[in-house]
């Protein structure tokens, strides 16, 4: 039973009277009531397989037919802890007549990938759900919240619907020079691809400013695209808008081809996933890193001196960890901060719980409120608070705002949510460290 969950008990099939006659002695037994459960016939021909075939006919949907009902996916599905869900249950519902293309079940999956990790038949919901969502979207069967995000992304190039000219407004509060390549088109080592939530969300901007200071202190030659940047679009693709994703990819590649850089660094695991997995499928390959991977290699250059003296736990982002195998870089950075007492949550690394933001879930909290007993972010905050930690460390732009809201709604306001970049910025002294460095260079 999940925390706050409302599981439904199975329906028992009972007959008022049931007599079993021995074929040897002719003796009769009365097995009425609870004794005859499961005696009701199951006629397989009563079910239509049209729905299952409709999904399997899609490119990417084939593996739904592979399921043989072992149920290993159910205990690891984050949504099943707060609702009735999981690939095995989806398979069974479709097998017995549910139209997945018009069902609300289509939009609950966060494509976290934990089910695929344990599935012996490799039923791949990361491919199945986007394939079905694409068809459903074309038919106009898409949650209103998601449609609004698609329209904002198409019009403005970002999911928040912000004016692209404001993309680099966060740099004003960084306290360091953040070059924009359009104004200074030179070769740089690192192209800092900021993505939407670090560009526009107030809490994301604070992390972006902290990261810019860290790059400066580490002596990294970097720049951003500013108003020319558009989202890399991976979350939109997973939510079913493949056409929008491909359009965004074409725009991004055209912009990137104008400039010279050695590598792209992004804070967004979803953007990172697009660059290392999806863009190469279309012939576009760029050396790419998540920001924790870059900083883990440079941590020795940072003047880390201020102890944090806090208990810290860490949430593994699905698209950095399970999808792309990076678990160590964030922990290297956390443990490099003096005074940190690191506490691991029970669900961590390969079996980390999902924040609920993946696969379009970032924009479906209103929709999911009608289907889940609590948000996945709330469930995760409860787990973090149970460790006794003072700080929940994150390294995905979706998570600071999600977990801060969840800490308030679950009564865990004492749990501070910080991006790892913010933690390192505190440890090096923030703006004071930058000013001291600049004074020494004069």
C-alpha cells in the first residue's frame, strides 16, 4: 500500500451454489461461497485482440505483444505506488478490450525506464508510449495542459512560452561575464546549452548563475547561444510530438553549425539524452556532457573551502542515470564539499524513484491529480525526508521547483532543495570568490 494510496481489492467471482461430483465415487461436495472462487470460466475467445494489434503495428509499439505477464515491472513502476499502473497491467487491459489510444492510461507513464530494466521480454514502454501518443495526438486526443505546452514550444521555442529575447537575462545576476556567441562568434571550448528551466524559471536561473561562476573559477572558456537557443525537444518527443521535435532539431542543428566549439554542456538530462541518443539517429553528432560530468573532471580546480555541515541526500534523475548510465559524477561533486554527511535513499542509482517530470509529466500535474493518490514528487520527498537529510540535492532543471512544491505540500518544509551547482557555489564562496579572483588578476 503506497503512502496515501488507494488500491482496489480484486473482484471475487462467486456462485450462490456450487456442487462438485467425484468422477470415481459419485460423491458430491458443496463448495459454495468463498470456496468456489476462481471457478468461473475464462473464455479467451471472448476477448478481442484488435487493440493489442493496433499498438503492435506501430513502429516502436511492437514489444507490447512480448509481455507474458510475469509482473516484474509492477513493483518498480513509480506510478503503481500511487495508482494502479505498470506495463503488465496496461498489456492486460489492452488485451481485454481497452483502447490505449483514447485512454487516460496513455499519459500517466513518465518513460522513466525502470520497467525495461527488469523486464525479461524487453517490453519497451519508452518506445511504446511515444508511438501511441503520436497517433492519439494527431487524432486530437491529448490533455489540454500538454497541448498548451506544445503550442508554446512551437511559437516561442521553449515550453514556458517566454520571449526568446529573455533567454539570457539570467546572466545579469551571475556576477561574471557570460559571452553570447551571436555577439562574439569565436571558437570556445564549452558551449553552455542552458535549456528552458535554467533560462527562464527563477529557481533555475539561480542554478545557471551558480554554474557560470563555477565555470569562471575553473578557468573554462565558455559561451551561450542566448536568444538563438531553442529547447532540444526531447520531452516533447516523448510526449508524442515527434514532428515538433524534428522541427526543433533542425533549428538547433542549423544554429550550432554556425559556431565553433569543442563540446556542448547542458544541465538538462533530457536535453543531454537528445544530444547523445536521438540527434545521432538523424546524422547529427556533437560531443556532449551533462554539467555534472564536466564539473567532476574540474572539481580539483575549484577553490572549495567553505564547509556545508549538512546531511545531504541525492535524487538520481531518470534520464541521467537509468537512461544514460551516469551515477557517479553527481556523487563525486557532493562528496567533494567539506562538511557533507551523505545519506543514500533506499531507491537510488539504477532503482531510483522518478520525480514525475519525464515523458511530458512535467506539464501534467493537473491531469494526474485526477488519477494519482499523490504526485510522484511528493512520494520522493517523503523518502528523502525519511533519511533525516537537511538537503535534497538535484541535478535536473525540472526537479528544484517540483521538489520544493512537494516539500511544502507534504509538510516537509525543513528539507531544503538545492541544485548541486548551487551547493558547490556556496562551498567556493559564490560572488565573493569570483570578486577575489578578479582582484588577483588585476
